[in-house]
C-alpha cells in the first residue's frame, strides 16, 4: 500500500483549512470549542487516530465527537485507546502540536510523527467514530472520517451514540468480542441481560419502589435510554424527560451539571410530557455522567460521592460474604465532599486514594486494585475488575451466591469508562437488593455544604498545582493566603485549579455551614482574581447578592 502524505495537505487546504490562529490544547476532555472552528481539528484527529492505530499494531482506536456538558454551540473531540482508556498522556502533546501547526507545515509535521514513533505507514489501521446529537456533529464526523481516508485507513462510523457506547465498541472489537459485541445491539443486550438476572423478578423490595425518572438533558443519553426501555422486559418502570423534542437545547437548564452546580431542579421543556414523579428518583444525566436528585421534601442531591459510597459498601459486603481475598480501593479527586471521605475511611473501612481531576487519572489509579471504584465530580465513573479478581470471583461463584451476584455485576458495569446508563442500572440494583429508598441512602452520612466558582483569567496556565490538585504552587504566595483564609472556618477546605479546556480557574470550598461556605468561596475567589490575573467581573460579596 502506497501512501502519499501530500494527500493530507490537499485535504486540509481544500476542505479543512485552519481558520483560527488561537492555540488550543488537548486537555482532560480532549479538544473543545465553538463548532465553527473545529473542522480542521477534527480532520487532523482523524489523521492522528489512524497513526495511533498503526502505532498500536492495527488495534481499533476510537474518536468521539462531543462537547459533553458544554452548551449546544460547542463541540469537541477525544480519542479512545484500545483498552477503552483515554488517549495515552504521551500522545496528548502530539495531538496538541498537530492541531496547532499551519496547513503549510502539516505534511512535514505528519512525516515527523511517523518517523519519531517508528510507525509503519503501510500497515493496517482501524478507527471507530461516534458523535453526539448536536446539529453540527455530522459535519465534524465527516471531517474525522476524511482524516482517516487521507492516510488510507479503515473507518467505521457509528453515528449518534453515547461516549461510553463508543468505548464499549472499541474494547469489544479489540478483545475479539469477549467483552461483548461491538454493535449498538450488543451493548443493549449485555447490560439488559445482566440487569434483569440481578433483578430476578423482584421489582420492589422494602422501601425500594420501582419508579424512576430519567432526565436526558436533551442529549444522546435520552435517545439511548428510550432504546433500553423498548428492549427491557418491564423490569424497570422508567420515564424519560428532556428528550430533545421541541425547543429544548442540549444541557439547557437540565442535566447533572445544572442540578449539581446550580443546585436547582431541572427545567422540563415543552414536548417532553408531563412530569408526574415529583416524589420518585430522578436521574439527571449529561452525555457522560449522572447524579440523583429527589425533589419532594427537599431531599439532597445524591451525586458522585453518594454513588461511590453506595457501590463501595455493597461490593465490600459481597466480597466479604464470598470469603475471597481481593484488594479493593476507591479513588476520589479533590472535589469529593470531605464528609464522604470520612465515611468511607472511618465507617466502611474502605481504602481511599486521591488523584488529579479527570477520568484518565481516576481510571489509571483504579486499575491498581483488584476492584477499583471511582466517580468523577460530575457523577461520571465506573468500577474496574482485574483479571485476577474475575478469575477469583468465577471460582467462588461455584459455591457462593454472593460471588454469583458479583459475576453478574461485572457484566452490568461498563468498565471502559463512566457510563451514565450502566451506573444508573447498577445503583437501582443495589437499592433494590438493600430495600432502600433515597432517604435511606442519604441518611448514611451528612454532606458538608460546598460551593464552586469559576474565575475568568487571562491565562489559566498561571495556576499550577500539586498533591492531586489540592495544593497551588503557582502563583507564589496564593496557597499560603488560601490556607490563612481556610483556617478561619470550622471544617473549612478550599482549593483552586485551572480548567482543562478554557481560561478559567475553578474554586472549590466547603465548610460546616452554608453561610461559612459561601464566605470562604468568595474570599478565595477574590484571592484568585488578585493574584492570578482575573479578568471577569468582580465577585459579589455573600449576603448582598448571589455569587
């Protein structure tokens, strides 16, 4: 097979010219930005995915087109490595350099990537591409596909799918279908079969009621949940709101980020049907992530920490009853509520590790355990099982019912990445087995009030952190001032970190009372504006208006 790299330049010049001179960086969520400036980025990521596949001996590489929880005008792209993990960190800089090079230098730059990584350009390559349901995603998918074609790679387009589904397809194809069939139907089949076997005909138990509301945030998750419902044997009574029908826009006044960060009930758009279930469980989803919110009686939101503690406790109980020796661990980020960490360590006696924000960091750390549990700040998370754990559980399942349950849980869980639908089915399974409603779940511990702020700055790179982003090392003196402020508040904790995708510094604060939390967040926000080059409007002091 002969490949002329001049074709890459020709595609770029004629169809996908670089329109923006703004420097962009591959972050924790890949590349994101306004859709109108991403055509060249998508084309080049198709090229990179093809090179990555050849570098990995022809293994399937995934390319997902989505901006996740960002507003509808935005879009983005991220690459999926052969085992379903995020793109290897060593290739993030390669991706960044590739999208920022000029069209005139593109051909030469691609040749350099090939040479530096000893890639056999004539070998086979396979790329899977999926997209969310933003109106500009089809155009961007074609750009990715053309990038693959420019290097004579093999491309398979899956159309509109969730990010976790694409991860599933990649792993299934690379494991010769031992993980599942790399098709949309194969994905539904695996999860539904495990869920219904775990349900075992028991639809209600104790305080658990078989009634769920799913907020799809007008995104692709709503479409796929409707497909699940069609295929389920009435094992879960579920209604879907914010389906993307009518005027509703993606993530507009709904979804996990809206509910969690703004702490408001999701808006129900016209055309989505009447919302009867004010007292039922409501899963607030975004394209990749979820949390639970129950509106009646002002029951608190059950987000990432609640899910993590519920899952960790259940797994530990099953492992203990199965009488097997496995190393369990829960991975958190600095955003984990301090009360949840105390509960996990002191009550559940479950080992905890802390890593920087980003699924790739959580996932890699979780792989160090036989059973690793993690849930990102937005609810995005999963459980991973080592080969040793799977073999041990399989052996124990011959004599232990609890181990049989563990085996089914492995099939229910999408280990490749945090999967909102899979995680929802897992939590519903656990609540059912325990006979718990949401109040039972919430009562396990009391969250500390917390507050998050976004401070716009000229350059987010002026902020540098260490110790899993809990300590700020640059600009000099900022961490000392943060610690001085924190010391004034009972159970106070605060940290700052740069956004992975935009020139914003994120502030997190928690304290014993809501008033103290608001004041602490405000004081730290002011420090960031003063010492990190804030360019946004001045913060409003608590008590005079909302921050």
